[in-house]
C-alpha cells in the first residue's frame, strides 16, 4: 500500500523518509485512539476500584438487584414463548408437514421450563416463516435467561464473598468466616487461614493500588511516546 501510494502521489524520493515517518505517526495515533484508548483508562480504573471493597460491595448489591429484575423479565418472556410452542404442538397432528419443525423447536426448549407449562396459549399461524421466527425468539430468550441467571449468581457470590471479608477484618480471629466455602480441616489449615486472612484483608488492596499506579505510569508513557 505504501509503495502504491508513493507511486500514485508522485512523491519525490528524497521526501520518502519524511512521508514514512508521518504515516507511521498517523498510524500510531489511530492505533492509540481506536484500540488502546479504552484500555489506557479502564485498566488503572479497574485496579483502583478493586482496591475499594466497600465500594465493590455496593456495586455488587446494585448488580444483584438489576440482574434479578432482568432475570424476572426474561423468564416471563420465555414462559410466554414456551406457551406458544406448546400451543403449536397441541394443534399440530403427527401427520402434519410442519410437525417435524415443531419437534425441532421443542428440543431447543429448556426441559424444566417447558414441562412447567401446563397448556398452550396464543394465536399460532403454522407456516415455515412463522415457525422460524418462533424458533429464533425462543433461542434468544433462552439465552437471555441463562445469561442473566449466570450474572445474578456471580454477583450474589461476589457480594457474599466481599461481605465475609469486611466482616472478618479486624475481628481478631485471623480467619475469614466464609459463608459459601467449607472450613479447612487438614493439618496446615490454620496456617492457610492466616495467610488467606492477611491477603484478602490487607495485602490484596495494596497490591491493586500499586498496580493502579504502575498502569497509570505505563498509560502516560504510551501516550507520551505516541
């Protein structure tokens, strides 16, 4: 591309080094803005946020409420679609040409949710296009339910974990009383509990703060070099 540009633009051979330098700087700025701009800010910010457990706990609690509402809406939408699928199955005999497509759609339904639907509802038009749209809607809503359920469970787990660390800090036991983890029972359990206590309660936050400072310096260096 560079050779073609030099030929097409009739650039003098003596100006080629300056042209290459300008093109390299332009490409570097484009790369910085388009690909690195988000990371240069987000990585230090994420390290700093991870060092603030109280703020993280509030964020996890907010995420729990948000994902719970999203999960409820997605589940209700999925139930309505499953009722349409069951309605289509009820009105379609085994000899119908569309029966094989409905059977394929039924195999894509979540088994527990589909079995919990006692009867079908809704107006169903049996055509290839309508069944294709129903299949697409089912797959999209089933994916949404799985996604929000996973995000909800992750946020709940992180909130409980953060709460356990904050409650154990300064309690005088040199041990974190985990809600979701069983207690250690091997011969070195006390040593591991003490190491875990100091890491989560004191050391990890300092490490994240140092990483934040290091990534800020790195970001400034990258911007300055460009």
